[in-house]
């Protein structure tokens, strides 16, 4: 794999981590994209949705979307796509907004009080960084 491809993968992994963190979900990129089997994990990203044991996530990116277009066509305007192959575990494909709803609900069930703080952090992330308060009037959120 060339350096541009490796860098692109790293950017995509970091973006997935950043997105989850902004929404209040603990997420970490696995060092070297799991090549060293860090903590016994060969995935790209760890998502701590259900407590101390992370969901292991793989991140794939394609410039032209080769291989993804068929999945997108099959999904259409639906919320979930189930991929079932004979004698194999079914796979589930969901759009990002559906995924975020699922993990938000999962996190709320795990810690009901965390939802209010998570919503506040998500609002702050959407609004971007606050402008520095001036010396005359300090603005409080």
C-alpha cells in the first residue's frame, strides 16, 4: 500500500473517531489499524458503546465507491439492509444517521443521565468553537 492510500485510510479512521467523540461516544483509533493486534484487536476503530468492552469497527474508503454503489442501490430509501449469504452470518448495512440513533439509544439505556450531557456536547460540536469572550462582557452558555 502506498503512502497516499495509507494516509487516506488514516484520515477516514480519524474522522469516524471524531464524529463519535463529538456525539459523546468514546471512540479510539486502534494503533497501526490493528496490524499489531493491539489488545488482541485487529480492527481499525474501537467504539465504547456498551461499557468497557468495545465494538470493533473496520473502516473502508473508496474514491469512486467501487463495490459500495450496489449496496447503496439495494438500500435505497430504507433504513436497514440485511445481506444474507447461505451458511454465513448475515450482515447489516445502515446509513450513518441510523447508526448514530442506535448507539445513542444504546448509550441512554446504559446510563440514562448521560443523554443530557451527550446532547449538550453534540450541540456544542455542531455550533463549532466559541468565540473568545472579550474583556468587557463575558458570555456564558
